[in-house]
């Protein structure tokens, strides 16, 4: 072996000894890829905070619930019941119920979820929640700030806040003029569905799904044409003249013979249309 070869081999060993050693990173010291906090709302509602829908409703297009006699069933009427450790008992006699207090409204967070009696909450329906009234009943609500009134159907429980007496749907809050404020002082009065002025199940009742209201007939006609192309249901335009000659053209799907048929059609309509229809009930006297 030559001296030159021995010297070259020794230099290679020296260079290898001086090379840096690769470090395997410690998994316990890794920095997280994302520091975004996980959502804290792990319950049935995927939306953490409640709110209004992106499209604002016109109060002039919102129709009151039509009082009708409905049987009080077991669903939603457990008494007593307990929420957050507090016990509530339904009113033994609600026929003369009248109360004043603070009302609030609930919207997009609860939209599409089940109410206490198993129906589906829609923020566009004229409905309400109450702690101790039987379900369903109809009440007249008056905003004590501005005198506006609305008729709603109680089909849910709440609000479970000691300072409030009723939760209203978003549509009802718009009609009463307090959707921007969140709460309002109100008077609630039960509507007697046993008298002769209330719709009975045997009268000619028509159910519609209202999908829009326009000042221009051309706009209403365009929506009617677009919906008719993809629906098996009739699409009508109901026009009316307002004050100072302000015409309003309402686009409606229907009529339907009963509430269940209208709700079934509503599901079909929502699959084909991006808007939110709301229920309109008419009788021969409407």
C-alpha cells in the first residue's frame, strides 16, 4: 500500500468525523399546524350564535297565523317539566290568559330544528315559544312601543330566561317592528279558538306557500315562470292595491288542501329554489 493512498484514506475519515449529525425532531416539541381554536358549540345546533337571515323581510308581506281549533295533544305538553334545574307547570286554565312582559325572537340558529311538539321550526312562520301555555294555541301579541300586533301559533317551549315571557319567530318580530332591537315590551292575549269567529277544520281553507312579493308585476311574473318550469304545483300571482296606489304582487305556490300537504310541498320547493317560502292560510272570509 503506497503512502499516498494511506494519506487519502485518512483524510476521508477525518471529513466524515467532522460532518454534522442529523437530528430527528422530537414529536413532543412540534408546533401545531393550525392554532385555530376548535368550536365550543358541540350541541345539536351547529351555529354558535343566533341571528337574522341574509334577506330582510318586508313587514307588509307577512300574514298573521289563522286561528283554528286544534286538539291539545301529549306531544310538547309534559307537565311538570324541568329545564336547567327549574320546574315548570302548564297553566291549568289558559282561556283568559293575558300577560305583559318582554318578548325576544329566535332565528337562523334554530331554523330547521324540531320544536317541542315535533314540528320543524321555520323563522319565516308566524310561531312562538312559551313556557307554560299548552301547545298548540294561538295568541295575539301587541308591541307596547309602537302598537303593532301579530297573531302567532305557539308550538315550542321557552324562553328559559327569567326576564322574558315569549320567544317569537323572526317573521313575527319583523311584523311587530322589533327585529333590529332583539327584545320589546309586549302584551300577550290568548285567542279563544272555540268561538264562531275562528276557522274550523270543516270550512273551506286554502294553504299557500308565498315565495315573494313585488311592486313590479314583471318581477312577479318572471319568478312565476321560473318556478312553474320545475314544479308540479300551480304557481299563482295574488295582486292587491295598497295606499297611494302602491300595488303589491305576491307569488304563491298552491293552494293545498291541508297543512301537511303544504309542508310536504315546502320541502320539495326548498330543494329547487334558494329562497324560503312561508305559509299563508286563507278561508272563504279572507
